[in-house]
């Protein structure tokens, strides 16, 4: 019996070590990006003219789906984030034609509220960020001198919706459900689509049904992809992952010692962008699983993220 146990340990322990390595990744080395030692764009480099043309060929009916949420003070936000609007009294009418206009003052952490796009400068592993850039060398009080969102460019690519809530036959996944690689495979088989290099993969969990319905629940926990599913997407060389939740990944992580490990796998380690708080209900309702996807992040110099209104066109 002791020999059997010893033999099993010999077989199992290496796999435990591999799993631990996947859970606790080493920081990226300086210049480790496949796109060069000075690269700041990450997987946006996959969006070649050929990839753009692939996306445009998917447009058949011209139907447009707005995937962005409305920005307003009542939207769910993390407690440490802020969004408020002030409308100054307009100036008096001018000229014989009585021209009069209105303006608005926005006070917000604009890159990380509502529908939000995580760029290469958003998260790191310790002080090491995408391509091995050291935060202490580019993070200033006035913005990032490297990895700012202005480097990302425009995203016009093939989009794929993986409706995991539909796969499970539910309106909304359970609050702590970890989406696995097998779930992603099953959704692809069910929808009869494949993931191509450079795609934007959007994951429908149904968590968006809580938007402005139960903001406290929405922002406290969520279903989402785990480390295994993140690595599955990385292996497919996508440019972006998006979701109808506020972090895309399962919160809390099944491993209580880890905080947002999927963000680290996607962004600093692989240069894959993350787009959160999407409204995917229309695509899921109409069973639109393949479409042209368009998003142009604001060119906010030195910002780590961007607001915006992504669209899907079929």
C-alpha cells in the first residue's frame, strides 16, 4: 500500500506543480513581447488589413447592436470609483440668431466606470507590466508615459459571442460560477462557430440583468472565466475578451489567495485587452454568435483605460 501511495505521489506532484505555476505566473521579462522590445500595443497588432476584411465580410443584414451601457450616476460602480455630472447655466443667447449652447462638466474615473476598456497599463504583476515595463519608470502623477491607451488603436475585427448562460439553460449564471475551458468548447460546438486568430471573444453570463436592478449584488461578486478558460483563450491568440460583468473573471477566485489572476494572464502576460460591463442581451436574444466588431477607444494620453460604445454588426 505504501509503495502504491508513493507511486501516486510521484505521478501527481508534478501536475500539482504545473497547476501552481499556472495559478501564480512569473512577471513578463523586459522585451518579451512577440512584437518587439518596445511594443506597447499587445494583441492589437493582430488586427491586420486582412483581419479587418474578414470582419467586414460578416456584414449581411446591416443590423447594428450597441454593446455599451449608458453612462449615468445611477450605474453600478466599485465603491472607490466616481461619476458625477454638472451642467453649468448656459451663457446668454448671442447674435441676432440667438445662438445658445449647453456644456457639461464630468468628474469621473473615466477609464474605469461603466463600459470600460482595460489597456496594457491597467494591471501588472507587482511592478512589472506588459512587455516587462517597470511601473516605477512610466507611472507619473500626470499619466502613464508608456502603455497609455492612446497606443491601442482601433479595433475592427471578427467578433464571437459565447453564450454561457444560454448553454446552461439559465437567464443568469450563479454568482460564483467559474466558466471552464470545457464550457467554452461546449458553447463553440453548440453555436457552430470557431475562434480565429485576432478575434474579439465576448462572453454572455447573464450577469448584466442585474444592471441598475441590484447594483450591490452586481458589484460584489460575479460568474466569469477562470485561469483554465483564460489560458484556453490565450492559446487561440485572440485580441480581446469582453463580458457583461464588471471584471470578466469569476469573483471571488476559487483560490482565496489570488486576486484577479485572469487579468494578469490576459494583459501583462499576453497583451490581450479586456472589455467589461457590456450589454450582450441583444446578441444573445437573437442568437448572433458571429459578427463584425468595432470599438475605438478614446485617445486619452497616458490613461490605463477608456470608456466607449462598442458595436456589433451582422
